[in-house]
C-alpha cells in the first residue's frame, strides 16, 4: 500500500509539472511596410487543438525554423492570437522567421512550436535621377518618340525602370506602353510608337525604379509637351494689289479663320508658285 501511494504521488507530480503537449497552428505573416529593415502588419496563428494545459503562447523572432533570436510577445490563453506590428517596426538583425510556442507556468514547450518565414518587403530606395522626352508625333492627343531614363544613384535594390503617364508630378495614371526597362540594358531608352494616346488629365511623364515589391515612393517627373501642328486650315484668303508697279505688291491680306483655332497661335502668309504650293518666302504672320 505504501509502495502504491509513492508511485501515485510521483505520477501526480509529473502531470502537475508537465509542459503543454499541443502546438499553436497556422502561423502567418505578410509584411505591409515597404521600407528595408522595417516590417509591419499582423503576425497571426490559430490556437492549439487542445488548450487545457496551455496558459500562454510565446512568440519569437527566429534566425531559422528552430533557432530563437529574440522575444516578440506572450499572448495569454484565452485571448488574442495575433500581434499587430503597426508600421516601421525595426527588424532584428538576422531574423528570418517567426516562431510560436505553447507555454504554461512550467515553461515554454520548445518541442511544441510552429514557424513561418519572415519576408521583409522593400521597394527601391532611390528614384531615377533624370527623364527626357521629345514628342515626334505631330497630332494632338498623341505622342511618339524616345523616352530616356537616367539611372538611380544606387541600383542594388532595383530590377527595372517603369514610366507612367501622370496627372501631376507625383500622381500616376497609366503605364506608358513599352516603357518597362530592365536595368541590365546598356541604355535606358523606351521607344514609344507614333500615334500613342494618353489618358485625359495627363500633364507629366513619371519614371520610377521597380523591384518585385513595387515602385519607389517618389518618381522623377517631366512635364509632357504634346507637339501638335494645326489640323484646320484658314477657310479663305483674299488680297487685292494696290501697288501699280511691275513685280511689286501692297495691300491687305484678309484671312478667313479656321473652323477650329484651339491650337492655332497665328496664320503664316507665304508667297507661292501655285494654289497648292510650293511655298517661297514668308510674307508675315497674322495673329
């Protein structure tokens, strides 16, 4: 009887001093902070299947799937199964994983853990340093020509350059067709086909650096000038020579206005060898 009591006491003692036997599940994290060496967002997990011997969950930064680097939080049971890092949370040096373990008053059950990889999202830190474009398409509302981008001061976190139409020096509207350039090319030049239209409200071209995590924050901007010649001619021209000398003329040239003068700044008057040209010397410009 005494022997049985001793064995029972030992068994009860082992149960009372035991660690949790069930791990947390489905640990996950998606970084919402786009700066290098900073993270943000929710570290989340699911509770263990059985929490009867768990009083809290211990979360850590890890340098591998199993090696603890530094503590993040202890979450009581019952309670939340997530930690909100906010934004600009400093990433510990060497951290590559999050680790979550079940724990109670007897300690952390290091054999009852789960992990997830920690990926630090980081867009390029530097913008291109310059942007140039000369429109060679002469129709209003369309552009064509070469866009030249000057490389960023540092390209260590850059894979490509991208050019967009913008409604201001910082607000992008739409990607410029053909203007996605691999940084490995010798010259960062995008060739825009003549007749390429642009969105309503476009005022600028915007060039960004790019990597798999996105575009850099602030682009280099260039005001977009759409080179366009008038599409509507004067409706009439009248002139009566008031000079009686041979091969000399004088008088008033009367011009009938074009039906659309929206991009007309004046009317150029030339001598010509026929009704359809070719033109010779410029007589003058009428406003």
